[in-house]
């Protein structure tokens, strides 16, 4: 399984749609920084968010692991954050993934684009859900429910993007069905 470092946003979104467990199923373990833990767990628990409790449970279960950002990376993260107009937490997550030669789970486009420039493989909420569908872990209805649920939580995407994701989900489901029904030679 690949080494994966995650940002808060994707973990929060997956927890909000009840699919955080897919991170463990696809990757086994995921690393987060202290900043991500503060954002995704500590602050969320303080505010009473159920998604924060789910991520906290994953920490207690040991498949989400907190790793400190080395001092030299922390200084570089501050410069990167300022130069690219991203949060220090995002910069730390990105640089930790680069340092570990890990894949990155992130939903923010600018951070995703930077990660690709660094040569990292990038996952987002939707690519993770589509890969889970491809592996038979969820169905098309779960992807549709994810779009609807996140829309209710003010994470509404543009209609064109939602349609593209649903079309991809249907293609994946159709391909899976064809593979299952195709006789083996």
C-alpha cells in the first residue's frame, strides 16, 4: 500500500459523507500533521462536529497517525505558504508528503497543483470515491449521496463537475459489470 499524507479537507469531507473508512481500505494508514489534527479533530470536537469525532476515532484506532513536521520543513512551509498564498498547514502537509515521497490526499486545487509540480500522486475526495467504486467497495448511489450530502454542507460543486463525476461513476460501474459478466477464457 502507498504511503499517504492527508490534508484536513478531504478527511472532513469523507467523514461527513460517512466514507472515511475508505481511506483505511485503500491505503491502510494515513499520516497527518499536528496542524491537520488541530483543524480536523481538535477544533471540530470543540464545536461538536460528528466528522471530527470520526477522524478522532481513526486516530485512536491507529490508522490515522500524527507526524511532527521537522523544524527545517516548518521554516520552508512558512515561506511556501506566503509565496503561494496557501495556509501554513497546507504547506506543511505538502512538504511532509514530498519529504516522505508519499501520495497526497487533498481537495484544494492550488495545493493539488503544487503537489503535482513536485511529482506527487494526488488523491481528492472524488478520486478516492471513484477508485473505491472501481474496486467494488461502494456503488454509484454512494457517489451520488456524497455529492448531495456535501452540497447540503455548503461544499456544493458546480453542476458540470457533479455531472462529470456521476458520468465517470456510471462508466466505472458499467465497466465493472462487463468484467464480471465476461466469460473467462
